[in-house]
């Protein structure tokens, strides 16, 4: 069973519209402007070791650049449940 962090990440990035909004906020501006956001798709699968799934989530997304070239986006998130230094 997935933990709450994994469910949150999959909810946020599991739909192209929500994933696009988050990715636009964190990717470099030159990449954001070159992406065809209508082509963004979430792919199935995970490469995170089952023992690490309580603390890490990953997603693979595909898209195309405006030039037509394919693009793979691998998102790996590490969950921290304690405050740094605390």
C-alpha cells in the first residue's frame, strides 16, 4: 500500500494539467518556453526500490518540445517527515 506522501505526489503529478502547473514552477524558463505542454503524459512504472517507497516517490512523464523532439521527464521526490536540524 502506498503511503500518504506517495499518494499526494501521484495525485499532484498524476494528471497532466496539475503536473504541468508544478513543472512550470520549477523547471528552467528556457525549457518551460520550449515545451509543448499539451503533449505532457504520465507514464506507468517506478524504479524506486520497494524498501525506499516510504520515503521516495518517482514518476516518469513524456512530452514533446515545440520542435517536435520527444522529451522524458523523471521526477524523484524524497519525503522528509522531520524538520531539518530538529
